[in-house]
C-alpha cells in the first residue's frame, strides 16, 4: 500500500513538473537579428523598435556589457518573457564580418 502511494505521488510530481515546464516555455520568445538603428533607449531590430530602458545587456558568457556596445550592424538576441524584454544578448563584433 505504501509503495503504491509513493509510486502515484512520483507520477503526480512528474506530471505537475511537465505542465509547469510547458507553461513556462510558452511564455518565452526571442527575436534575433542585426541592429538597424540605435536611438536613445531604443534599438530597431527586424523593423521593430524595442525600448531597452533598464534591460540587462549581456555577452555570450553572461557578463554584463555597456549600452555603448549596441551599434548598427551588431547582432543581438532579445529574450522576452510574458511580452516583456528580460535580457538582450549582444554578440561579439567579429561575428558580423
């Protein structure tokens, strides 16, 4: 009886974890592209302007980079969660050549 209860509890935990993971993934999206223009606190990528006020800028290793790294022609990846920008990954300049 106890083993059956533990087995059912284990299955329930895996099921709930799967549902939580699926829900979390559905709320995340990314936009990748080259910066077309930089204007104040916004950048234009793939024809859309994005407000970057207060958004963390990181390089591929996860280190913070300064806003002056955002230049036209630089490759970026913008991460959204629940339609809010969470992070912008700024790729090294030599990748664009």
